[in-house]
């Protein structure tokens, strides 16, 4: 699979038929009784039974061979730099590898690993604008990387946020990785960002790398960022009673990451379920990290939360798709007419003890990815990273 240059346009019509199980990404109705999806112009144009859809004059027809289809996975928390390279572990190709783990959209929580990252205000703004432009113009393997997430520093004023927004920056990097660590300081800047339409995420828990800080629940609640970034720590987690406070004390995104504390992640999920707050639960990897880049990080987190968290797999798939799309106001993540045609097709891994795909994930196994589609374009066939699926879709 070659790296693709930029956002490509789908040519003609894509038909995917013979879908065995349709996961919608919508917690309210995570499974849909349909076996066919049609996409044109990169958007979903029809969903239903084959007999009810217009399948004529398709440019590409995929026979799903009974595989399951889900919205493409959204990684709510990554730390990209430029291109498909990360200096964190000297890694090349980590984004393309993640496509093979079903990820179709990644959201930057700050280009924090850039060697010599500027910390002066003009420099950090320039970096954010450059990173936003760079990833808007270049999609590694077709993956949508929403980047250009400045790490805020003391001394920034309201006009800095207005300027960033006007330049196309739509995200703040993790609050707390720069010099702004106190709740009252973060609160003012987060509010300025929100005023100009910029989403925010705050680091939660102990320091992640030397030089970063400790952010407790009181600070997170005072700052009031849109997303409680890695509520399960990155990797050091807050005491569980503080995680409970975060679930109870606000309505912001509850982000559970692969590179976090697993016990804290499972506990956050349980608290959210008890409080009827599952729509707020979203998933990320926080990669590349000290533990490396994990192309299957979102799938592994889904399997962890479903199996040890004792939750239906289809519920947890929503946390990695529709929940994130809604919390982050994205046009993907749900199987709905008009949404971006970003899909992952998968089946039970060969020799899983689970009785079907959903049962296999519930038993802690990873699914086998058989095809990934972004904007209506097939980006890869059988994953080179997941265990092999029993069935794989074919282009007919
Ligand atoms: Zn962090």
C-alpha cells in the first residue's frame, strides 16, 4: 500500500454487499439489520437490504463474504509529528500500520515529540498552523490525521486563540504539557479556545515523560476542557476516587487510552456505565509513546474493555467510533446517510474460541481486519497486522 498524496476523491459508486453484521457506531442502536451499503462522492448514500438499494453501475463492488462492517475506528489521542514518521521511538510508517488496525481517523493531542519543539508563542502558533496544513495536504495511506494542536504556554492572550482559529487550527494539544498547569490559568485559555471554536483536551494524571506535570481531578474540573484526556493516566493514573469525581462532576469526554493504566481504564468504564454516561466514553492510544506505537491499540482497548469490563463488544465499538464523532463533531464514525464512507470490515480471527465476531471480542480476542475503506476508497485488504480473519471481503 503506497502512501497517498492528499485527500483523493472517490470515483463513481462503491457498493458493499453481503455484510453479515452491521455495527452502526450508535450506542442507541449498535446493530442494524442491513447487508448493503452504497457510497458516492466519499459519503454514504444508501444503507439497507440489497433488494432495497440501487446497486447498478457500481464502479467498485465489494462482496463482504458475510464479514462484519463497522465505521472506521477513530483514535482520539495521538501525538504525530510530520508525515508518517515519529521520533518517539524512531518509528516510520506507524500511521499506515494503524490503518491495518482499522483506524481511519486520528486526532492529535499535540505535536509534542517534534525535536526542538518551539515553546515561544509565535513559534508554537507557527508549528500548529504548519502541522494542520501538512496533515490536511498529506494523508498517510489515506488516514485522516487531524493535527495542528498547539501546546499552550503562559503569556498567551485571547487574540492568539482568535488568530489560531482564523488560520484553521481547530484543536488544542493536551493542556498541561506546556507551562500552563494551574486550573485557573488553563480555564481562561480553554474558554478562549472554545469561544473561537477550538476543541481542547487536558492531560490527566501523573507526568508522562520527564518535564511534564501532574494534573489532578480538581484541576481538570476547573480547566473544563472538552475532553478529559487519558482519564486512565498516561501511564500514571489518578486515585480511583478522583476518576469517579471526573465522571460525576462534569459532562466532558471520558477518554480511555491504550497507553494508560488498564485498571483505571476499566474502572472509568464501570463508573461511566453506572452513571449512565457511556456516550461520553471515547478511546485513544496516546501513541507513539514510551511503550511504542501500537497499530492495534484501539482494537486491543476494545477487546480489553469488552472482555474484562464485561460489556457487549458492539457497545465498546461505539466508544471508538460514534461516541468520538459526536463528542468531537466529526462527519464520520456512524453508519448514517451523508456521513463519510469510512469503514472497517472484519471477522472472527481464525481459531478464536468465540462463537462469532462479537463473542470472540467479548472473550478478549482481537478481530481479523479484512478491508479498510476511507472516503469510499478501498485502502487495504487483509490486514498485515491483525490475526487472520476467517473470511475476508473480495472486490468482484
Ligand atoms: Zn498526556
